[in-house]
C-alpha cells in the first residue's frame, strides 16, 4: 500500500451556525468541494461544550437544536492550509465562534475497481 503525507483539518461548530440563511457546515463542504479537496465529511456529535461552557446534548429529555458538528477535511498540507484560510473567512462571515485543529495523517488512496 502506497501512502503519502497529508493533513486533516477539523472544524468544530454547531448545527445552529448559519451563513446567509443556510447551515454553515453546508457552506464549508461546498467550499471544500469547489477547492478540489480530496475529501470532506460532516460528523454530528451527541454531546459537547465549548468556550461558552454551554452543554449541547441529544438526550431525550433535553433535545437540542444545536448539536455539535465536526467538519473534517483531508488533503495535502498545501491544499489544507489554503482551504483553512477560506474556512476561517466563512466562520468570520457567519459571526460564530469556532475551533479548528490540524493533524498530520498518512493517506492511502484506493481508486474504484474498473
């Protein structure tokens, strides 16, 4: 298996975060796709808290409309760094707080069978 060095960008936000009336996570995925990144996935969490210390949870007795989301993108370090700047602009435009992490990863690409 051939691997190459990559970088993973994780952006932590909430379902209630919007940009121009649309969910912010959708704007991030669309921007990642347009930037040609290798991949981008949105993960929904069941419980979290952030800088505000407010608890967001999916517990039955306390249904939240602001569950935690993680937008995770993987590509080459150069492409991720370029996209991270664009993602930061989107977060600022949405006027919401956010946290992002960058982590080195080993990537192996498996093309579809022909």
